[in-house]
C-alpha cells in the first residue's frame, strides 16, 4: 500500500515547484490528445466555456476567458466560420448578440473529451489501485486549490 507521510523536508516551495511541473506536464500531454488540431486551443477553450456556461455575449465570453473583447470577437468569427457557434440577437439589448454552440460543436467537444479521457484512463489502468486512490484524493485537493 502506498502511504504518503508529510515530512518537514518537503517544504512548501519545493512542493509547489514539483506540483507545478507535474500538473503542467500532464496538461500538455492531455492537450496533445486531439481530435482535430486545426481547432486552436484558444478556440477550444471558448467552446468549452460555452459548453459549461451556456450561451453568452461575446463580452461575457471574453471575461470568462480573460481576454480582451476584440480578441474574442476574432475567436467567435473563426468559430462561426467553422459552423461551431451561432450568433443571435440579444433579447433585450439590440447592440448585443448571444453566442451559442451548434450541434456540430457539441459533437466535436464530446469527441475531444472522449479522446483525452481514453488516453488518461489507459494511463491510470497501468497504475496500482493504491496509486489511483492517491490520485483520486489529490484530484479533490487540486480542485479545492483551483476553486480558491
């Protein structure tokens, strides 16, 4: 059984360094598991936000993605050209539009998620049950870090 015992020798800065590197490497490996690499990661992030949050104005989408509105306008235009988003008039503000996902975008996102999760599931299956238990607990802690 794998037991993790906190020690004084694993100082917080060293843990921060090791965790940052491990998370970045895992993220990079997951991002490389792609259905269609012609869709940029920026476009994929915007699609994922719309999938999670539902229809948004371009300004709201820009705020969620922490980019400037003109940058998001270019992203929305590119996604619209691919048939991944629709722009519809805002119901109460004639100056605004609402951006929503198309069924093609939903299918694309499902395929992207399946590919990444298949790769990760295969890697997890190579670990011991104890190692998977450690990762399960760590994922909860990492989730709390992200939400704080």
